[in-house]
C-alpha cells in the first residue's frame, strides 16, 4: 500500500496516460507547452537528435558549486564570462563562513565576481537564500532559460520560466558561453482545482503530489502546475510548488504567467511596459496552448487535501499529520528556499503568537532574505518568534543541508519547512520531517508532530 493511500489520499487524483505515438508530423501540428515554447525560441543547435543546446538568459551561482567551475576555467586559460550582466552570484550556504575551507570557497566566488565585473553579487550582509533572493530582485522573467549548480533551481519556473539545476560541467559552459544542452523534457500537467481547506498550504499540495507519483515519477519531465487553486496562489506559494518538483525527479516546475506574476514583477518591469495589461499580454505568449500534448495529466481536488508531513527518509513517504502518534521532535526549523518567505513567517506566527515552544524542543528561524527579515521585524513577526523562544538567525541555507546554523546530532529529529528528508540531510544520524510552516509551528507548540488546524 502506498503511503498516501493509508489516509485516503488516493481519492484525490486521477492519472491519465496519454498515447504520444502520433507521429512527428502530428506533433508539429499540435499546440506547445510552455517548456516547448521556451525551447523553440532559445534553440541554438541540436548536435544529436533530442539534445538541444539553448541560449541562456540567466546563470545563477553560489559558493558551493561555482568555485569548482571557476578554478577549472582558470586552469584551462578561460577565466572569462559570456555576459556579466546575465550572471547573478551569492554566498548563501555557509554565511558567514564557519571555517577556513568555507571561507576559501567564499573568497573564490567573491574575487571572481569582482574580477569579472559581476555587479549582481551578494556578499555577507546583502546575501540571502539564492532561490528567494534572486526572484525578489526581479531577475527572473516569463520565458527565461535559467540554470544554476543547485537542484532547487526549478523554483524559478513559478514565473513561467524553464529553470533547471545542472552539474559543474554544464555550469562551467554556461558561464563561459551562455548556453546549455538539454534533452527536451516532456511535460506532466497537474491540475489542482478547488479551495484549499483551513490549515492546508502549497507545501501540503506538493508533498501530496510527490507521495502520489513517487520520487522518480517526473524524472526528465517538467511538472506544469495548473488549475483554479494555482491561479489563486501567491507567487510565494507557486515558488514553493515549483521548488519541490525536483523531489519527484522533475527537471523543472512551471506555473503559467498571469496578472499575479505581473504584479510581483511590476517594480522591476514598469519602465518596459505602458501598463500592467500590456505586460500581461506580452507574458501570456509563454502560456501553454490549449491543445498542447502532455505525457500525463493528474487531477487533484484541493478541497479534499489535509495537512501532511513526511516520514522515514524519502520525500514521497508522506502521510496525514493526524496519522502521527506521539512523534516527538528535538528541533523546529523554519526557513529555506522552500518556506522561508514572508508569507511563510506570517503563517507560522499566526499560530505561535502568545504561545511558547514546548520544553523538549528548540526552534530556529532563518528568514530567507534580509528584506524578508526586515519586513518581518516591521510587522512584529520577529518579536512573536523571539517571545515563543525561537533563535532567529541570519539568512542562510546552512541548516537545510546540515552545514551550519541548525545541524542535528545523531539520533535527533527535526520538524522542518525545508525540501529534503534524506538520511543525514541535516546532520549525520539525524531525521527530518518535511511539513508546512503551519504544521511546523503547531509542532513547536506541542513538541511532537501536530495538526495546525486546531490553532487556526
């Protein structure tokens, strides 16, 4: 029995397998998905059948994966970049540096950014979690091609972009030449319709989906999120959905650009368009056509969803929070590129206001960017977390992958708003339960995995 079946989640979806054996001519006459449109407009070369070299709009970099590429380019006598204005860089995984090795990684990236004239470089004090900071700065637009040496680059597909995490070699080529090779992915359409019940959020939606299709269910595929539930979501929630596409094996997650997208980007694009309606008209070219072909279509009734969390050590091991009995935790972590945005802090603070951490747990909050931190202070949210007993840290990815600012000891358990629960992810011998900010806040109050609905 699959994990989600035990709590009735099998009622939430229908899976339709579409026969794609319609011939090349037939495919040429069909409409295109967003990913197919982006591939068609960015195609530079197809050296082998099915392998497409795309022109890149944005190359994102951080201090964990990029220094390797930088050092190799130097060794090869190719210490240059294709376009400094299209490269964005940040020190975000271990910041400030915790030892000589991480300081060296930061220095390599810092010196390279200065040497290459990369103006969009965010050092200590101005830095934040990459997949929250870069959208916040307006760097991602509908129709963009985006790469980074980070698996959760798929987050940026929330803007109607094709965004993918890549390996060091691909990143190196992207930095040098501004291109990257991909197999053109087929798309899986996920229709989510209806109103989300109280206590259910984007994190619950995507964890439920991963529980349905498994960690390999979307391998080499784009997950296209559609439906009235998605249309009603904020950009922050859409980024949460797309962020975890990789946990189902997806190359990217994509949402359709709409007025919500335009409103989010308006401070950065208002000089480019006469009106928001003009921007919307321009961006709608990237929406999938009505007759586009999908490899699968999945239907989810949002009204039947419940708060969920992971168990064991795979993101597809998911069950309703009501199925956890006395699942005690040692640490609560609120933050990351998945759920460290202002919306997430507001949700958690709503539950934590006037309440304290349970005696057996410690709480850590890492707002995803300095702006989020500042806005949370202005709204009084930071005081709520401090009054509850949380440690509020700077913006960093550190705890999420067990590098700093919240590493677990052997045998400890963390209720976390991050995106991975692999064995030892947040520290050797540690265990992680993934959940929404609301469920994490309720768990903080009770000291064990708890249902947030009773506090809302």
